[in-house]
C-alpha cells in the first residue's frame, strides 16, 4: 500500500511540472502575439513597451514585409516567436478570414 501511495505522489509531482510548463508556454505565446500586434501598430518602441509591461524581454524585432513583423520574446525561461501583418497578408486565400483582403465570405 505504501508503494502505491509513493507512486501516486511521484505521478502527481510529475503532472504538476507538466502543467506548469504548459501554462508558461501558453503565456509566452500570448505575450509574443500581443507584442507582435503592438509592433505592427507602433513599431519597435511600442513592441518593447508592451513586452516590458508584460514582464518579458523583446529579443528580436524583424520587419519581414512592408507591414509585417516577427518578434521573439522571453518570458521567464520560455522563448516564443510570433508574427503579425497589418494587411493580413500572412493568410493564404484558402483559409478565408476577415483579415485577409482576398476573403470573399463564400461558403465552402
């Protein structure tokens, strides 16, 4: 019986660490998304301010197109990269999204 209790405790600790890692990854991804959007609207300074307000570090800010950027942030020990485009050009035509200028709102 003691062995079963010890195994359960070890499994619980392991699951807790997996859960913490998942939350950290999701939080870093969300911060990267917001920083990328801020960068599209307000440039590198705006992206840096949003990153700092989110307690993250802006590691890179790259302009990948006329209105598109890609950022990498670090939140704690987790790094995340996100991209944003003011024109919605990153969406292929077949995805159909309101942000896509080629979107025709037709049923598939």
